[in-house]
C-alpha cells in the first residue's frame, strides 16, 4: 500500500511555486516517489493549494521521516512556506490496491 501525504496551504502563486520546488527536491531526495502541487478552483477552499507527496509504503515513509526532519534544508523550506502562507490541514492516506 502506498502512502499519500496531503497538505492544504494558503499562499501566493509565486511563493508556493518557489517553496514547493525546493520541498519537492528534498522529498524526492529522501525517497518520495512523487510530489505535486495543485490549486483548488471550486468550493469553499478555492484558491488554496493541495500539496501531495507519494511514498512507496508506510515503511518507506516512516523510515524517511527522521532523516527529512533532521535535514536543515527541509527545516528552512518549511519555515519559508509558513512565513509565506499557512498550513491549514495535513492528512495521511493509505491506498488499497484493487
């Protein structure tokens, strides 16, 4: 089962693109299989951003977290992202192969 970490953010386009580009490089370096950013266009959260990182398995995600959290570059990116926008929500999804 793959793991999808989904966060919802506020922020201006240029800030989100800049910070997400840095975060993507670091997430992939630490083992994420994919990293995407999408803007919500409908509903009460229109204009906000969905950031997703996909990991091969719960084990892969769990093993990477201590390394990612100890990476000073990742800490700096998160600090910038929280300065430029606001983290509103975080969900961890476990996929089921059907």
